[in-house]
C-alpha cells in the first residue's frame, strides 16, 4: 500500500542498522555503546517540530537508545520487541492513525512485516536486498550515516514543509 509521501503523519524507525550503523560496541565492563548520527538527530527534531509523530521499535534493549530518544524528544520507544507488528498496530490505535499515514525505515528481514503494512516503506542504502527491493524509497546514505535525515528531508519536501524548516535557519538581510 504505497501512500503519498506527503501524507505521512507517523515515522517509525528501526534502531540498529537505521539510527546506528548496526555495530554493537561493548566496553570492558559489558556496557553497550551505540553511535548515533547528529544529522539524523537534527532531522528527528525537525520532524517532531512539524507536528508529526515518531516511534522507534528495536529488537534489542539498550539504555543508550532510551537516553538518545529522551534527548531528542521521541516519546514512543519500544525495545526488545521480537515481533514488531503487534507493537506497531497498538501504536496506530493509540495515535488514531491508519497504516496508510505511516512510513517505516528498516534495514533487515525483521522489518519486512511492518514495511509491507505501512503506507510508505523506506530502506537504508545498506539494507538487505529483500528490503531494498520492496521499498518505496531507498536512501543514498547508509544506516547510522544520515539515512534518517535523508528520509525526513524527502518526506517533509513531499509534504511542502521543507521551506518552513529551512526558513528557521535562513539569514535575513
């Protein structure tokens, strides 16, 4: 079900491989570290400032994910979710949205069920071939390297809201 990208009201992101490059860094004490891209972070703030919603659904559990979401103002964060569809369906019900008005960004086979249900499917450049083949949009950038920023820019441009975002940073003479 491909929706018009400008009609997207909820952007749902996988975490590992989308918001990060998929690496798991472990400190000597077993603490898990994740690297997030600041361009993705800025774009997430733009998305939320535009009045739209965002959710993160991850198969892994990490305090770093919770901290990053809090820092960016992402309110809907679900971790250690092995079957993402029930969480996605509950989120849609909670927010009163239909799947048609959602986009999902994924990178691996675990993301296929939601990518097949959402209105606009997005794959990061280094996603598995199955994900790239079925996506409505494949980013030029890899996961953890600005792919989310690219997707947000695309969706906000399609909605005609990009100029509002850039106007905030435009210097007036």
